[in-house]
């Protein structure tokens, strides 16, 4: 990050508020509803809220917006906490909107006492019909003029469980002819006889989003309450409620949702992919969830860099997933340990070599303090089948009859003979090595253009390798007609059951990431067992996708 980088609009607001003394320090919050796992859009919101507070010496609360008992679950609470921590952020307080239910109830009573709220017996259809349209004013509910005493009694009875779901609601009395539909006496409490993951059966009335959110902000003395653009029309109500209740003046600011190409970023849709088994759980490496990206091998540093680079927009936009991959790749390049793994083996016999030698290879050439590892070399090795051609075109720098290549961290070899089976398939290739060409001590004076990765057959270990492609076939999934699941890419997972890896990979750690030479960046998957090691490809080495698209 350069020093001159200009401030985003939220940073400008915060700097102004601190300079003018409006607030001595800032307090932001991240308010997930625990009804699913966090995705890349949430990561943007987390980086924004926590990042802003960090930059200006403030703090951030984690507040679970758990006012909807039906869809919420403690499993989600736990995953959300783990995801935020993994991204590298620490909250000042772990809070729950449900802890404010008593306080919110008291706020509602205050509004009734001020003549600003009433119990409405109308059905939801009747309420909708009376709402009017954006161009036509609404009409008053026949219950709008109930007395304060009657409203207090009815609201207490609602809480006491006297009524069934939907029989009554509490509405605020604002303005039935407001051009803003959200101001036409919105509902602030509804009856819902449902078990809540934290408050159990203590309540059968629950506050609506508009009544819980701003009030929770005020209770916590949040200074800057940042949400996404769709809440702009809610802001007048947010301000009105705070004003009428005379509570801490939190302010709401809006920024554009993050949408990603070839992905969906809606918990509801991601849940469908999980329950209808399009993917193997919320943490499937193809999912744009934080847990999916973690399992796939993305790093928090890469994701944070991505969130920083896309900035804070005020208009909805669609971000190229290639940028996310680029940021992840940049970071992995710096930290990944290099290993050699052959996916599709072709046997090479080195006819003039005997015994076993330990070759030294750098774990990470990007790191000035890199360690080195030993890679065993012998007279029978595997190379990648695609690295050999019997009749190569011009400028083919890999192995071919008569041609020389360097084996990474080992010797130069030259192909002398091609062995085939009866059907004409190449079964092995015979080569000779140049004894004076050893990497690091090469006195052969021969320059070869191609360097291949390889493994010694006798020393190789087996691994399963999982390669991923886009989960969706289309760039802008939300723009397509019909069911979004029709656009799922049926070829998003490619499994190589039996890859051959150099023995150093046997000591792989879950916390480490690897660059398989010429193959991409990988991490060990949780499916790894005593019987088999499993690796996920996080990203390729280069952006193969963009190249494919250009080629047409
Ligand atoms: P979803 O539609 O996926 O359920 P949501 O907005 O309902 O998303 P919440 O749990 O309510 O999910 O979101 C918590 C916070 O994350 C909110 O402040 C919300 O604005 C923000 N957020 C959610 N999705 C995105 C996104 N795609 N880009 C930026 N911020 C987001
Ligand atoms: Mg929400």
C-alpha cells in the first residue's frame, strides 16, 4: 500500500468526525445473521468494519443479528466466529441482538406511550393493501387510532402468548402518505411461536430488522453503522426511531455489495447448493464461503489484499474472480514450499546411472532465507506424460528423441530410445544423463531450454489431487433467467486418484501451503487419512482461464 493512496468515502467521513470532535473514537460492528456460513461478500464487510476501526484506533463489535428464530442456529454462530478469527480480526465484544429483547420491548412500550406505535389486528394481506403504492398514498388502518392504554394492554398480551402467529402486529405510526414506503407505519413486532437458539421459549414476539438493528447500534453506542446499499431507503426510519427514542445517535452508511463472477453470494442460495448436494458441504473448496476458501488453500492475507484492492464502491458492481485468484496467488508465491509431483506419469529409465543420490532443492526460491530439502534421484523416474513428444514440432523444449532437458535440481538427460507396447502406446523412454551437469555444479557448458519436474519411482509416495474449476458456467449468475442451479458447472471438480509425489511431501502439514512445480498451489485436504494423502489446488500458477477466454 502506498502512502498517497486516497481515502475511501468512509475513511473521509471518519476522519472528519474525529477531527470535528463528533466522536472521541469510533466503534463499528459486524452484524451477521447466524443463518448460514460467511461468504466472500461478508469478508469484504469484515475487512471494512474491522479495518476502519483498526486504522483509526477504534474497536469493532461482533453482533449476531439473531432476531429470526426459525432460520438461526448455533452451528452458524460457531462457524462465523472461526471465520472472522481466521481472517485475522479480533472483536471487542461478542454480542447478540437477542440479549436486547427486554430492552427492545421497553423501547416499543415507550413508543406506544408516546402515541407513536399501535397494535394492528389486520391480516398481512390487508396491511399490504393499505400500504398504497410508491405513487399512491396508503390508507390508515382502522386500528391506527387505538388508545395508548388499549395498545399497552394488547402489546403485553401479545408478549404473554395470548395470540396466535400473525393475529396481531405492532406498527409505528409514522406517515401513511410518505413517498418512502418504509415510512408507512412499518411493522416493528410480530408474533412467532418458535424456539430461539438462545432465548429458548422465553419470547413469542420478535422485533423486525428495522426495529432491532438501529436500536442495537444505539445500545452499543456504535458510531458508524455500515451496511449495503439496499438499506438506503431504511435510513429515514433508522434515524426516526433513534430520534423518537432519544437514544445514542448512531449513523448508518451504505456501500455496494460485493458480487463475484462465476459465483453466488447469498446465504440462501449457498444453502440450496449444500442441501441439494451440488457441493459437498458449506466448506466445499468450490464454495465462495470463507470456510470453503480456507479449505481450498486460500490465505487470509490473499483475501484481505483482495478486499483492499476492490475498494469501497457506492454502486453495485461485479468483480472478476480472477482478481481474487491473483491476490491469493501473489501471497502463496511468497510463502508456499516447493515440491515435485507428477500427475500423469511416464517412466524414464536413465541407462547410464546407478545407485541413489540426494539432490538439494530450495524450498522457496522467493525467500532469501530459504531452507533446502533432499530429493532422491535414481535410474528410474517419472516425468509428466505431456512433457514428452515422439514427433515434436519446432521450438518444443521438453523431452523428445535426441533432445536434452534438465531435470529440476538434478542432471541434464538426453532421450535415446522410445519403448512401446504392441498397441503402439509409449510405455517408457530411455535416456542417458550427463554426469558433469549436476545442478549447482554444472560444468557441462550445455544450455538447455526446458526444465522438467520429476520423481524417483522407488521413492515416490502416492497422493490424490483435486483440481477445481469455476462452480458456475456463467459470469453473472444473478443475471441469468430461471433457476441459478441450472448454471452449475458439471465439470468443476477433477480428481487425480494417483499422483506421484517426492517423499518430502509425506511430512506435509495442514497449516502449510505448497507449490507443486509447474502445477499450481496446493494444500492438504481434511480428507487426508492414514491410507491416502489428499491435496486441493487453490490456484493455478498463471491465469489459465483468461488465456482460454482470449483464445476463444
Ligand atoms: P445474504 O444475502 O448472503 O444472507 P445478508 O446481508 O443477509 O447476506 P447478513 O448476515 O445479514 O447477510 O450480513 C452481515 C453483514 O455482511 C451485513 O452488514 C451485510 O451488509 C454484509 N454483507 C453481506 N453480503 C455482502 C456482500 N455481498 N458484500 C458486502 N457486504 C455484505
Ligand atoms: Mg441479512
